[in-house]
C-alpha cells in the first residue's frame, strides 16, 4: 500500500539504450557542447586493445618468397645458357665410335666398291667417308683409301671408253678390242673392294696395290 500523504509516484522513465560490446562497462557519457564526439567507447578496465594490423601477414614476411629472390624459377621460355646437362654450342658433331663400330664401317667403306655393278663404285666409300670422317680416324683413313681407288677406276672406265670410241672410229672398228681392257676396270674395282673389306674385318688395314690418292 502507498502512503496517501507521501509524494505521488512517478512513472518509470525509459532507460537510454546502451552502446558498445557486451561486457565492456558502461557507455561513455555524452560529450559536452563544443567537444568532439568520441567515435568509439573506451575499453573496459583490464581489456587489451587490439593491435593495428594484428593477424595480417606483413609484406615480405619469413616463408614468403619475395619477387626476384635467388632461386626463383626463370620465366617460361627464357633460355638457360650454360645450364648443366644441356648441350653447349660448339660441341663435337658426334661421339667417338667404339672399336667394333670402327671396324664395321671401315669394312663397309671398302665393300662399297661392289656398287660397280650399277656403275657407282665410288658412291659407297663416299657416303661412309662423309658420315664418319670426323668421328673416327681409322674409318676416315680406310674409306678415303677406298674412295680414291674407286675414283681411279671410274676415271679409267669413263676416260678409256671415250678414247677407245675415238680409236674405233678412226680404225674402222679395229680398236674395239680395247674395250675389254676398259671394262676390266670395274671388275678390278670389285675384286679389290672385297679384298679390302675382308682385310679390315680381320682387324687390319688395307692399301690398294696401285692408287691415285686424289683426296688427301
């Protein structure tokens, strides 16, 4: 019951809304006229204010690879000059040959003279000479010897055919018997090519009994 002689009870005044995070104490008082307003409420006693930039990884922190740091992978397509394991400019044209390969290709250089059956006794030695002259001194020596001999047989065959043809025309056919000597040159070339191939295959070197060594 209320006292009829006491002051009349006033209705409850509405409370002002409180701002700020829960647990941070009472809000800051309203600023006086003329004072700038505080944008944030003051922290509660004992609270640690957050550090600026906390949780953000600084630029160039440990573990982050800076731009242009040593060990950075080169851009795509950039040539690696002098890198290990890559062929260098000016490297030898071919690797040295094994003894077995040397003997085999030196033999082929001589046996190439068998191509006289198609009038190309010089072609086989020439191919072997051009392919392996920089890889093996032995193959270069044998193929060059065979090439010079087969070129000599070619000159004898072609030149002799021309000379005998002229003599045959002058002598009214009497000199045609000389064709036997001319066409004996390819047969001689084939025989000595086989001899040279067998000799080299046996582990030796071969020199033709007569030769015109045009290629030095």
